[in-house]
């Protein structure tokens, strides 16, 4: 998480929260999945301007994270390619 934040947000304040509080897994007696949340300040400290993340940049951030994970021997997801929609693989249900 530190490597990714330093590579992608060098001039922005970032807070990294690392934890494994996966309620569903823990309720089954399984270990939680260790993961990090990176909270990025919306102001670039160098320019004083707001950080804007268009879809192409979001794809680059995803792909950057996959490269770092791969280098560290972690499982990775496929890269996003230009022109592809960013879609969750999670099944969604609508409720009223």
C-alpha cells in the first residue's frame, strides 16, 4: 500500500488503514482477509489544486496496483484496457 501510494500520489497526503475485519468470514470462524484502505486528500500539496481522477487514470491506478502485487508474489486481477468499462464482478441485487 505504501509503495502504491508513493508511486501514484507523490504530492498528496494519504492515510493508509490496514485491517482484516471481514465480518462474514469471521462469523464462520475463518480468518479475515488482510487489506488496506488508502484515503487520498483531494488537494495536491505542490499545486494546491484538486486531484481529479478520470476513468483512464482509475484504470492506470488499478493496473499499477496489480503490477506491485505481482512483483510481491500476490494474486492479481487482469489489467483494465482502454475503452473497457470498469465493472464489478460482484452480483448486485436491487431492493426497494
